[in-house]
C-alpha cells in the first residue's frame, strides 16, 4: 500500500442517505490515470462528486497519501485536488482569463489578488491548452467545447496533486479530444499528477488509462488495467450489448452483421477487405469471408461482420478442409470480391479460388 497515493476505504455513495453504490475500492498510484466507464446513469458522476466532497459520502472515506479527505477543509482540499465536473459554471461578467485565474485563488491572500507570478502561470497554462485567443471573451458567450477547455485550464492553474474530471471530452471535437487527453497524459507522466476521470468513449479510455473501473449497479464489478478490463465478455455485460460488437483490438464499434443467407464471398488480406466488409454491412448484404489467417487485420472485422469466416492458423499452408469448405461456399454465391489479396507461399491456394471464381464469371476485383 506504500506506493498507493489515492485510495478509498469502504466507500458508499448515493443521495439523501440512499446508497447507490457500496464497497468502492479505488487504489491509484501517483501519476496514474484512472478512468471510470459504464452506461449512462450508472453512478460515475456520483463517485467523482463524493471523492471530492461535492457530495457527502454515505459511508467510508477517501485518502490522499493516507490523509483523510473527509477531515480536510476546503482550502486544503483545493490545493490537493482540482475538479472539472459536468455541472456548468455560470459566472457573470467574467472573461475566460478571469475564470482560469480563479484556479490560483487557493494560493492568494484573503483578497484573492494574483501576483505577477500567478498571472504568468495563467498565461502559460492558457497557451498550453490552446485557449489564449479566448482570454478576453465573455465566458458565457463561448461554446460548450471551449468552456470545457477553459475549465481544464483553471484546474491546471491550481497545480493540484490530483485532478478529477467528469466526462472531460464531452462537447469536444476529435482534435481537441486528442489534445486534452495528451495534456492529461503529459501531466500524469511528467509531473506525477494523478488523474481520475469518467469517459463515455471507451476506445479513448482503453488507450489513455493505467487503471479502469467498471461502474454499473450497486457494486464495482471490475477494477484493473486496460488489458484486464477490455475483454469482450466484460464490455458486453457492462453495457448490455446484444447487437453489434465492441472491437477490443481496434477500440472501435462494429454494427450488427447483416442477417440472411450469404450470396457474396470476399477474398482479402492485410486490411484490404475492411472497407468492403463495412460497406456490405451498410447495404445489408450478408457475406462470407476467407480464407483468412487468424492474425490478419481483416480477420478481426470479418469475425464481427461476416456470416461465416473461413480461417486458418497463422503461417500455415491452407488445409484441404478449410479450402474445400471455402470453395463450396463460394460456388453458391453470385459475387466473389477480390479486394487485393496478397498471395504468398503459405496461402498460394487462394489463387485457385480466384481462378475458380473467374471461370464461373462471378469475380469482381477492387483495385
């Protein structure tokens, strides 16, 4: 436990004395990023508000380096934790720079007057978050995405040991999502700041997090590294996915495979078939795919979208059984699409399938 910087003990959270989630056990090291994932309304925001004293915990406590959060006053807490919640700040007659500057208040005197050094920090951080051009704009007049970046800059100005963010990528376009997460990763790894946040984009959570917590129901079902959490059965259960697939390898979502009897056979390799698979899915056309090695990039998407995939173990010659089954399926189709398959010594029999389709007059080649 000596290297655990933030942790909770027997934490139970909820509203008006009613427990929503109990036995919350968080253990995060200094400089780690913990991301809470789960469906809407699962309690992610409630947990974040409780560990930052925006909401009183019903039971238990949170600890920063063994110091009880419950017993910290708000000035002490504001020097340790910076918070960016989904509750929108609604200041009156404040510029964006004014809002960012409030992040320095825990370090000012009773009058809240910023020193030259404080002003310099505000300017540096606004530049780092790429919001310098918003300095003199009315905070209430900017977009939600811009407000999110201003609030992040304010949190960074607090120079906290821990930063807590509730859905920080909401309202951001893809460019600013990537920028924000890169900033958080940099803060964590270069400055040792612990980041605790919730995300809806589980593909981003998978890539940026050191630890992941699955929130859904009265207890936390899973807590661990991305490799431990991002497994098909865990994600399906957490989000109740019945149709479609979350692609663990690619960190992307595939829509449900088309229903019906396949009349198209796709021959591909090395990623050449992915666009065709997805186009057939959009068109509602069920299809066969093969023969694919199990380590081929096409294989992952084909398994999600094809009615059947004819597959072979990596680097092995194509077996008679797999070849014969693929050939029989192909003969029942009215179209065979060659997306630019690469043929080598191990999969040389693919050439026979292509020649067969050409002789049958059903071959289409995509260049």
